[in-house]
C-alpha cells in the first residue's frame, strides 16, 4: 500500500489523474487525429512534427516510432521531425530568426495532404504557431498537442488539437507520450494487420 504523503506517491497519483482525465475528455479528438493520420499515410503523404525542448524530443520520438516500428516489424511510414537537423535550425535561427526555424522547413518540405503536428505544452511557442500558420497556408492538415493554457492559441491554429486538461508541464508531457503511443499502436495495427 502506498503512503499518500510520500512525494513519489503524490506524483504517481497526479500522473494517473491527468491520464484518466485526458482519456475521458479527449477520446473523440484522439480518434479524429488517428483517422487523420491513417488517411494521410494511405494517400502516400507524410507527417511533419515540431516542438521546442522536451517537445522537440517528443517530435523526434514520434517520428522514430512511425519510421521504424512500434509493436511489430512492418514497412516504414514517412515522418520527419523538424527539430532534428542542427545545421538547418542554427542556419535559420542565425540568418533569419528563431521564430522561423520550423516554418521555413514547412515551406520547403510540406505539400497539400501532409500533416504538421505542433507540440507546445504552453501553446504559446512562436515558432510552432508560425509553422502551423505556414502549414495551413500550404494546405497541410494542422494538429496541435498542448496543455490547458494553450487551448486558445493552439486551438485556433489547428484543424485538430489535443488539449491535456492540465497546466503542469510534466503532466502534459506524460499525457502526450501516452496518447502518441496509443495513436501509433492504432495506426500500425490498422495499416499492417
């Protein structure tokens, strides 16, 4: 039995509560995002992902799950993390502006039918919002992953937006990863089994 005054137990309870609320409140949006990804991949289009800091790591992680495998070996799915190429990021950041590091890549790589996923726990990352704006202008489907504070800004910039019902960065990131694993499982299973 866990002690409720134990800090680790308190973290676990907060984690479980955030996950439970995310699954309950965001189920329809998770389903919509999964369907959107399935359609994108079936049509031969690609997934682009971007984010800063921990969200950049999430973008890389998700791209890797789609390109390589999740639960079983299968053909690769086209996914690109726009947060991965240090030369491109530093070139754009230095020669233009940091706010353009993702939007310039969307300009270069995105085509109608592709999907751009912007990940921002706060929902206020200027470079992510600009990338979503550029993606919309080019005819990409836009998807946001954020937390409660990002509902307005990210929601307005996206066709679909998963809003974790929490304002705590750690809980938002944990829920994002859980949801992405569920989406990867469903996409992989639907396309290849």
